[in-house]
C-alpha cells in the first residue's frame, strides 16, 4: 500500500498584531466592573502575546475598535454580507503570501493533481480553490475540493482526504490550504464568556504538500473520537451580524475526562509517553492543560503547541498546521507523532505519523 507523506508546510499571518488593542477595547466595552476585572485576569492567564488580523485595529479615546474602513464601530457592527465581502477581498492576498512561502518548484507545480481548501470563516464562489489555481498557474483540470464549516479540526480532515487520494492514486500530489479570518466575526456583546472567546482567536493560513514522496511526516493512521452528549458545547452558525460562536467553558473538563478513557484509541494502543512528537491544536491554555493532564504528558510534550498559542492565538483550522510545521523543522527520522484537534461534535480528530 502506498504511504502518503506530509512533505512540506508553510504558514503566514496578516500584518496587524491586534491582541493588546483588543484587550483594551474589550475592557472598555464591558460595562460591568466585575466583568472588566475578570476579563483582565483571564487575559493575563491566557498565555497569548500576539494575535494577527486582516483588519488594522485602532482603539480610539471613546473605546471604539476600528480598522481603516472603518469596520467595527460601537453600535454599528457590520452585517454578514459586509463581512463576507471583506473575506473575499482579504483572504486571497493571505493565501498568496502563504503559497509563495511554500516555494513550489516548477516540477511540483506540474505534479499537483488536487487542491483542497478548508475554511469556516468565509464563503463565496468561485472561491479560494479557483484563486489558488489561477495564482499558481495550475492545470485548470486539477481536482478541487472545499472542506467548509468544520472548525478547528478541518485541517486533520483535509490531511485524511489527501491520504486517501495518494493511497488510491500513487502519482497524485495534493496541495492543501487552510485559511481562516476569525477576526471578521467579532460581535458586540456584554456577555463575558463570549468576549473571552474572542480573546483567543486570530487570523492565519497554512499551505502543505501531500504526496507519496518519502520526505517529511508519513501519515500512518487517523481516528475520530466523538464525545456523547456534547453537541451543544461548541457551535458555529451563520447569523445576521456575522458567524455566531458558542464555546462553552465546560469544554476543557470534558476533554480531560474523555482523553483519560480514550487514551489507547488515540495512541493506537501505545503508551502516550512512547510518542515523541505532539501536535495538539492550541484551542486555548485551558484546552492544552486538559490534554496534558488527560494524557499524562510531560510539559515539554506540548511546547510547540504552547509556542503557537503564545505567538498567534487560535487560528481555527490553520493552527495545528503551525504546530506541525514547528515539529517538522526539528524532527529526527524515526520519531513517532500524534496530532490532535478539537471541534464541533464535540469531536477530537487525531492523526498518528512518523518522521522519515
């Protein structure tokens, strides 16, 4: 059976670091003094230093958080149609930047047979799949697949799909793009839990190449773990003023308990301590703490995940690829690995791999 390999990964973020600006905006926006104090405390504990946005954020003396447009104005936040226009305008340049960093050779461009795109933060057609084909000058007959609205675990599903393609067509070369503009969906709210969810998310993009060429990470096995009775804990729905997220504070505890009981399923029967490389989606500090405790991992096992969280925040589907990129840069042949992302369902999508 042909073995599929994740050969190479490139990543990029927009130019605007908005994390500190958002903290100032949110604190000014919350009218309840207790809520403001709690928000500041949680912001300090979040272990995030930078988050990037396609919007240039400026906090005015009145507490408005706007871009050069302006886009977000207190009492006049944009509707979903306007946010989707922004996505159509701002997503392609970030995709182009990421693809340029992937540095595809002329031979690789000729060999690309499939293009797979994941996003849950913007919808338009013809979409990013056509943008990629046109920008790279690919064969117009290349097979295109859009994986939409799966949230943070979509990149794992994209790699799973790419593996199926390569195993069935050994000459295939699959280009995967994961692009999210999460900051387009900020809501005007006095709800502390919702404001804390906005504290985590940033914009980012990853691009990767999957083929039978034996370099990078061999994609060994995928496994999905659905946790019963948790469908309402993470939801992502299209509303009139952007996409509406619900991210329950119960999620870390549920993940902790479930990983303890599903440990052998996820690791393929190995002891978790036998796995060298861990690429856990950094959905937030509490999520990483829950995984570390649930799988009895050493703190250094999640160093790459915590580094990505600190530098970029949670970029939904692109984030786990940022972690895999860090691991790939330093991996030694023969090292085993596990990648894991969480999302609606509540579901953990997992991947076992090894370095070649």
